[in-house]
């Protein structure tokens, strides 16, 4: 470990690639972090780990996790050297390289100091008591150096998007441990944001930007498929098809996303379209897999119908419904049962209920 400023400590857990950069002042960094309160000092005394907090704002035993962005939909970001986060965290991240994972220890004077923060870390997570020593496990995911306050020209936006997309390609195709679909996805999303910033582009600018945008949508979907983010992959494939309706890759990846969402009929249709556009072995293999799953699902459905009809034939239930109505009832019974969350009004499958509550509301 090393002392980066004062008593803030940084220990590198995973090194970055040799060509990785450190974030210059003013650049925007995207990090994934887990933050813990590891010690609390009050009136010259240290609270030993595992002992309950003596302050009213320390209701938990120390150490405890107060912030965790690893399962969040968006990563934590801030501009380096602009006083947008804790001093110790800001200084330590400024010394890290993109792709590096480090353990950072911030003393109270470079954390939340004698006041603590009852509202948590940047408004989320659990309260931090006064005089708390904080420990962060940080992964520096991405660095955006294109942060000038002046509005960029269309040409500059396109060049930045091309450069960012190519950086994503390098991360996606690199051998382990540098390969990172998650970090590559961040690059592709950032490239798309830059292209969305174009102002009244000329025909020439559109002709340059369009293929970059199409590639970014397709590559983002490829990353999301590897990360099992099937809904996001579906949406990016749809946007790619808005640009090029006959793109075989878009239909292929759409089919894989739909299969991951268990929408097998639509997946089969998308894969058949992809196969008609490009007769590739991987498309045929994916289509065969979806068709096998469809056959299995249909067989299970038929057994459900047969059981229902058999029950009627033996007189176990009055003959009140037509065969069509019974078939629909059996189909409804086979669907996952859902319940509405009182906290967020979201409809959640019964089998996913516990996971939903833990992830969204704990």
C-alpha cells in the first residue's frame, strides 16, 4: 500500500493494462465501489471493530457497509479535482489507472469528518457517523477526458465517438484479464451519447456518424448479452434495426435477447429473419436451440391440457367450460404468478419476489 496524500492509503488489488491512463483534473470518472465504515473515533477514543456505535448516528456495529454500487443500474461518477466527492476518495482515484481495482482507506479528516453524514454517501446507502474511518473497494471503470465546457462541434463529437467506440472494441476483444464486456459497454454507451449531441448534422456528417452509431448499438447489445442484460440488448438491437432493417447481426442478437427473456416465438421469428439474411452456423445453432425449447414448452403445455381434460372426463369437475375455455384456463395457470410491490408498484413474479425486495428495497 502507499500513502497518496496525508494519511489516505491506497492498496492496488488488480493492476491495469500497461497502456492505461490516469484521470487528468476535470475528467469524468466512472467507478464501481463498496464503502465500509471500519472504525469510529470519538473524543480521542477508537471504537474497536465489532462493537456497537456509541453515537446516536452509529446504530450499526462497526465495521459495516454503507454504500454498494455493484448492483446499481448506473455507476457512481464525478469530475476529478472539482470537489465533487470526499477529498480522500478524489485524491486516491486521481492516482489510479483505468481498469485498476484498489482498496482505499480514508481517515475522518479526509472523509466526512466530525459531522458524519446521516444521509449516507452522496444521498444513498446507510448513515455515516462522525469521526469515521472509511474503506472503499474501488474499480475505476472508465475515464471521459472529453469534458470541455464549450459545446463541441459536430466533427469533434463524431471523432470522439469513433475514438470511444474503438476503445470499447479493444476492451471487448482483449484477452483476459483485460477483456471486460462491462467496461466496453460503458464506452459504447458513451460513444452513443456523443453522437446524440450532434446539432443539425449535414448529409456528410450523417453519412460518417450513422455507421459508427450502428456499430455502437450492435456492440453494446453484444456486451449486454454476455452480461445477461437481455432487455437492454433487445432495446439496442431495435435501435440498430431502425438504422438498418436488414442487418443480420441485429436480428441475430435480437433473437438471442428475446430467447434470454423467454419470448421464444418472437426469438424464433427474429432468428429466422437473420438466417434469411446470412446463413451462418451460429445463427442455425441458436435457432435450433430456440426451437428445441419451444418443442419442450409445447409438450409441457399439452400435458397440462391433457390433465385438465382427463379431470373432466372422470367427472371430478362439472362440465361448465368449453374445450377452448379450458385450454385458456390451463394456459393462464401455467403463467408465472405475479404480485404488485407496495413500495414501487412494480409487478413482480412470485419466484422473484424475495430477490426484488432485497435488491430494490433493502
